[in-house]
C-alpha cells in the first residue's frame, strides 16, 4: 500500500508498485521506471526508496552475522573496514524521456544512458556476493548504454565496508573496466550509513550531483586505502572533475542486494540537454503552479492591477539592503552575506529555483510574522535583491512598529570596512560555531566522565561504550531508559563477540547539560562492573525510578 498511498496523495494514474530486492530495491525500482518509459506506458515516472529503522530487528540480525562495524564506523575501501552502520533515509527522482524533458523546458540534472540488472542465482548464501552476478549486471548496463566502460570517470559503489563485499565489487569493476582502470570510486554509506532499501537512490542522487557540479567529493573514512583498490582512485579532498572539451562526464552507480539482486546504472551529464526549445507560455497557469511558472517562464500573465508596484532601487554603491533579507538569502543559497550585491538577480545570478524561493519566503515569514505570502509577480527571474528589499521596505514600512535593520551591502569607494559591515556575517556564523563547540565539549565530557567511572569508551564523535555485564535484551532496555532521559543511544548487539554482550553508541547534542551527562554515565555505571568505581569517583547516582 505504500506506493498506492503516494499515488492517492498526488493523484497519479499510472502503475503503482513496490519492489523488494533488499538493498537493491531503489535501483530496481529505477529499472522498472526506465522500462515503462521506454515502452511508452507512461510519460513521467517517480522512482525511489525509503528505509526507517523503527525496530531493532535488523540491527540485531546484522550484528549477529558480523555485518555491522563493531567500532561504529563505516570505512569503505579502507584497511580497517569492518562493516557498515545503519542509516535511515528516503529519496526519489522524477524521470522523463529526454526528448520530452527538453521539449517541456525541464531542468535536466543527468541522463540515464543505460541500466542493467542480474541475480547471483545459486550462491554460497543469500548474504555472500558472487563475482559473476555483479559482472553480469555491469556488462548489461554498458551494453544497454552503448558506451565503453573506460569512458566512466566516477563510480558510486555499493561500498558496504565489509571486507568480502568491497573486494568482490572492486574485482567485478576491474573485470569490466579493465585491469588498469583509473576511475574514482566512492561510497556515500561512509557519510549516511547503510540505508538498506534506500541505499541505491542515495548513491544515485550523489552521483547525479557529482555530474551536475563537476566536482568529486572526498571519500570519508578512507585514510589507509586497501591494496585491493589497485589502480582505482580515492579522492581525499573535493576536486574538480575535468574532461576534454569534446567529452561528456559519465558515472556509474551500483546497488547489490541481499539475496543476490545486482543493479548498475550508467549516467551521463546533461550538457546540452537543458538548452532545447521552451514551449510557448501557457495562457492560464493553475494557481498551485503559479510560483513555479514565475521562475521558469518569467513574469506571470497577471492583470495590471494585480502586479505590485516595485519602487525603483536606489542607485549607487551605498544602497542599503536589510540584514534579515541578506541573512535569509545567504542561508538558503549558501552565498556569503557580504558577497550579495543589490543588483544580483535571485534566479538568473544566484541560481534560485522554485523550492529555494519557497524556502526564502518561509525564512522571511519567520522573521516578519505578519509579512504574509510574497506576490508571485515579485518572484520573477530578473528580480534582484534590491527589488525584493524595496518591496519589503514598502510593505513593512506601512505597519506600525515595523522597521528593517539596514546596513550598506556594498562599501562606498574609499570607505574602510568597519566592524559594522562585518557584524552580520560574523553573527550569522557565530551561532553554528557555538553549537559545534558545545557538541564537542559535551562529547568530551561524556568520554571523560565514563572513563572516570571505569568504562571503556571508544573514539569518534559518537562514543561507543561496551556494555560488559548485560545481555542483549537488557542492553535494549537500558538504551530505551536512556532515551527517555534525553540521551540518544543506539544499542549494537554482538552475541558472537566474546568480550562484550552488547555495545551502546551515544549521540550527544549541544542541548545536553552536564547534569544530563552525569546522569547518563551513572545509569550506565550502575548496570555494569563500573558501578563501584563510579561511586568512588563521585559520579552522581541516578534518581529513583530511572
């Protein structure tokens, strides 16, 4: 019913189905969408995946077979790789035939050149990867794409950081790409964990963004590359992906599921695909699409009396733009506030799309609660920061008690940059810095208190504490009790590990007080062999009823 609920919510009339291929589910759904589009069964398809870890069953099962990292860190392609960590997430992509997307004037993020899938058939077990099955899916994908695998410069791997899984995947890539292949390989699981049925769509979205921005991101957690990489490359830092002027960037995405289903997708950058002819303006856009229409097509065909009158922006280098407006634009667009000139257009210069405009409107509404909705005609492609600021000044200036905090957005020629000009940028960054500093301080305090209580604490931003005396069931109960006290704990159960029945991973945040941390350590110490040590060191005991 999950897919049917989506169809009902968005009034979709085509085939609506859920596919189950374990970790390969999302890319198998993508495969089905491509097949339906090619066959002409639909003109638009929505494919994706979702995974929520609502019960501990999967964590317990994967821990028992040694698939989850006992250190709580996912390190694909690293010598220290010892398994994945669980993640959660959801993602979808909208697909059209390329000619239809170009004709409609849609923004094309990437092109699917080919896709191939296979199954391992009879293997050693449902969790054991088979080289032949992965090779088959790769070869089918490149045969479908009609491109040479050697032209692929980036591969978003399944990359679970299990020694057997990574070694098999690299061997399959080497067999298809060639023994001297030098493509960049990566895995998003080091960033967000293994999202199971959503893993494929996470990898696809990452690869699409790599193509779109022409930048290869660094691979997290690979500080000591595994020799099995051979000639494949790992990016240690973000680097531009350069190609010759007559070549297109191509990427591959793999997703291999438990049970042996393998899917590989061949992507190509959109390049000229977005420059096709745009359709003629529609005479009467529907109200619910008005904002999108204003961004894509230019000014709305509104009656003259419906269009707000925009005061002419003040000329000259000293035009003052409101600090709240600059802060909102900077937060939505990631541009530095002091780089936002009044004459820059939100859409044409800063790259705003319809969703960013909606987010900007929400930011401004939070700052000015009585602002209301911004007029659709205001949010046209050529609207500049000065245009929007002038409208805000006029609209809010008529309301009692309302005023804008203004400062020069551009320093007049010859005037030195004073503290006032730098304050908004500093203030916009001060709060995140304080939050990060507090988070680090809390993590270190927890590590120090736990060590004083006689507990062994692992490294990393999410400390891992072995739960020495409890059973798997008591570890789950203890984790639930600690969550009720405001401390996020993930129990990791390892029945096969001789020196620990379970481990608890603590996720601290900036809002935790010293008392919260002391109480969490006391609860943990009370349940372990460190209880006596905790009492002797003055760690407060938990209150009755915890």
